[in-house]
C-alpha cells in the first residue's frame, strides 16, 4: 500500500511537473479550455476590427490629403476672389468717373445746343435784317444814281453854257465832273 501510495504520489508529482513544465496549455490539454470559443470569437472580432481600422486609417489619410488639396484650392480661390474684387472696385470707380464725365458732357452738350439754337435765331434775325438793309441799299443806290444823273445833267448843262465842248460826265468822289471824253456818260440839254 505504501507502494501504491508512493506510486500515486509519484504520478501526481509527475503530472504536476509536466503541468508546470508545459505551462497553462497542459491544463487545457488535460481538461480542455472552456474559454476557447470566446477567445476565438474575440480573435476574429479583433482581426475584423484591425482590418476596419486599417481601412479607416487609409480613408482618413485620403481625406487628409483631400483636405490639404482643398485648402490649397481655397487659398488660390480666395486670392483670385480678392484680385477679382479689387478689379471690380477699380471698374466701379472707373464706371462712376465715366458716368460723371458723361453727365458733364451731356450738360455741356445741352448748353452748346442752347447756344447753337440762340445763334441760329440770331443768324436768322441778322439775315432778315441784312436782306432789309440790302433792299434799302438798293433803293438808296437807285435814288443816289437818279439824283446824281439828274444833278449831273443840270450841272453840266449850266457849265456847257461856258464851255460848249462838254458832252459827257462822270461822278468821282461824290463830285460831278463834266468832260468832253466820249467814254463817259453822255448828257443832253
């Protein structure tokens, strides 16, 4: 019995040594691991989570690249917008200046049109007056010529009494000149 007890103790010590030497798996091999299915499930979930994490990390890197690209585009667009706003402000200023100049030109044109209309009226008035003066001048010239001819005839007829060679006359510097020159105006008494 002692041998049996010693042999039993030796077997138990052997099992303990094998168990301690082989680590925790020995107990699983001997008795099976009751958590193995949970470990396998968690291991699968861990693999899935790691794959998802890798995928999300790649997507995040892509998004970060796109954000950086969009930031660059935004800066360029902002600079272009600022430049366009400056150009628009300059154009608006030029437009307002041009409108002001156009208004001034229109006012000047209105003044010039009014002046031209007044000058046209003055021209018409002056032309009418000129026409009347020309008519009066013609009447006066005709009267002057008639007076001169009648006076010359009378004057030269009186002078002919003293000089019988006088047959013609002409008027020079508002004076009647009696002459015997046949190229001048003839008179008869």
